[in-house]
C-alpha cells in the first residue's frame, strides 16, 4: 500500500525538498497551501502535475494553520500515515514585529494540527519542526538535554509547540517527534534570511544593480548545514521504532561575518567596499552562539552531514549567480555533483 504524507509549509525551503524526497521514495504527498492573490508555489512548480492526471502523486489543499476547522477537515479527508509539520511564521526578526501572529500560527497552529491528527488517525506518525532558537542563551554546544532559554517571540512559540508534541506523545500515546534542527540553508532559502540575502546580493552587486548590502549583527554564530540533508533526517526520525526528539546539526559554528567573508572572497568582491551595517536589522535580544551536539542523531539515525560550510556558501552563490543570468564560478556545482551524483532533488 502506498504511504501517504501530509506536509504543512510545503511551499517553503524545507517543504519543497521534503516533498521531492518523499515522491522519490514512492509516497503520495499532500501539502497545505495558504490561499493568496499571488502565486506562492514556485519551489514546487517542477514537481506539480494536474491532480486529474492518473499518475499524480502530489496534491495541494488550501488551508491556514489559524483555522482549526479547515485543518481538521483536510486531515480527516486525506488520512495521512505521516505528518510533517513545517509551516510557521519562521522569521526570527519578524517575530518581534508580529509576536501575536507568530504565536497564533507557530504555537497554536501546532496544537490545532496535533488535535486534528489525534482525532483523524491515532496511528499516524507526527514530525514537528522544532528550532535551535529554542536554546537561545543556553551554553553551547546544545543537545537534547540542554536547557531552553528562548530569546525571541519565534523561539517562545516554537518552545510551546515542542512541549505540546511531548504532551500529546505521553498523554495520547501518539508517535510524535521533535526534530530540533539547527540553521540549514540552500538556494531555496527565503530571500530575507541572512545567508540568502548575502548570496543574492552578490549577484546583484556583480550585475551592477546594487552598490551596497545592508546587514545587522555580523558576530552572531550559527551552526549552518545543507537543507536537503536535513529533510532526510526528518524522514528518518519517523522511521524509528519509537518516537523521540533529536538535535540535527553539523557540530560547527560560524559567524555571519565568516559567511560574508567566505561568499565575497569566492567571487572577488570587497566586504569593506560593499557592506554597510544598518541598526534596523538588529534584534532586541540576540542569540550569540548556537552549535549542535548531534551525537544522538548520528548514532540512532545513522546520519552525518556531507556538505561543509565553505561548500554550502559556494553552492548558494553559484545558484544565485545563475538565477541572475551570470556565469557561476562553478565550484559549488562541482561539489554537489561529486558528493551527490544521484541526488533526488532538482537543480536550482
């Protein structure tokens, strides 16, 4: 029997990669999409086919994590075997400007989905996309046993969702898991996130469209990995014998300044000449250092990241150069071909 999966946030970076992975594995995939006056499905356009096609295995459903009735109806009608909850207001800086909305969608949205899952199919497996931001000011490295000290409305909302997953697991005997993913990037990363903002700006600088790149805190340190590798961990978490929570990360930390230097030096641009600091991009409270202790996931999920920090930067710069009509340097493309000769996701 064909496995069914339901993905919230399917049009985002992680959702699009996960949809491709599950289709590659033979799943029937259902995704939640917010209705909008403009198209917001560009990341999954290449894998979407008309649902009336007899070979179609990807189906989209309009809904909103703020509407429990819609969520319940979709869950009841699709009856998935696995639920991957990736949808959220996921931008940390924006959460300071929209704390109530962030809480409603990111925190309560998880509760709505958990309750719909419990009522529709008690045997399904539930994955919650938790975040390393929940650790906040906790001393690094951070593991599954580290304390949580959130430093943003987004992190607080994610922590609420994390505990709701554990409560449903223990209270209702649900197969519900938290994947505490540290920062993971790719050419599909949203353009307002700092890594993509840097690599996209490089293409614009090289094209002569911009003269400066404006950034905030360059000293914040993060554990950065490659998104396609991380969505494979999501799937592996739900294939385990027992439900549990896992930290996913590379075990290395690099500052925003290091990412900036790596990207600019790759194309021969000067940081001092083109980068300006803008106070508007600073957070009211900052998370200084995040670094994963992923020992547990390495042992139990048999997982180890393959893409290094310099390789990640090159992959993203090459992609944004190509998207801008420029000839990429090519090192990132060569790395992908060497490390993933049979990769299951489409080229970006």
